């Protein structure tokens, strides 16, 4: 069987999704969970979530439903998404695509802010607007076998 290059990319992406989810499950079972401090910022039509990740912390983020801005205003970290690993250092601003879930290893203290479009100021409501419970909830595959086009 021959696999086309675009199919190989899809297999790799979905495989990384599964690996990130497995890491999250492992971490949730550990007794030494950290709860990094979070600041919430509101402007008309916008919500900003600022988090301080202490040096040495390993964090698995949530699946975001929509594209949004990310601003790293302090620090250096390694980030892994379904697209692969990156080393990021402040100052750095970028746009996340819908369906992004990431693992972050903070090499130094990191301040990371995400900016989301919303009219709400209710944090529970905002989370339901911007966070997906699973990849399948936003039409993406959780399983490499389902993503392969034959």
C-alpha cells in the first residue's frame, strides 16, 4: 500500500492528538497537580486569559474551538501541538487555529495570554463558548485510523 504525503501528515497530526490526550490522562492521575495563577481581563467584545507558568512546569491545555490570539509576554518554553514541537520565547504573538491543544514545558517563568472574542463576562459561559470537550465535538478525529483516507 502506498500512502500519499498529505495522508502521512494527517496520520502524524492525529497520532500527536492521541499522545497529547494520553499525557493529559497520565498527568491528571498524579498527586502533584499545579494550579497556575490566572488573571482575567475584559474589554468590549473580548476576553483575555493571562496565566503564569512557573519554570519547570508541564501543562496540557484545552482544545480551543476557534482561532484566537496568543501572547507570550515573558519567558521561554517548549510547546508541542499536533503540528509538532516549537521553542518559543517572549516577546512572541501568534494565532492558534481551531482545534489546537498544546503541551507546554516552561523553561523559565512564562506569562501567556490568550485573547478570545466574546460578549460574555461569565467565566463558565466563556469556557463553554471557546473550549471543546473533545476533538470529535468540533469535527476532528481522535483516532489515526479514522483520519486515514484510503
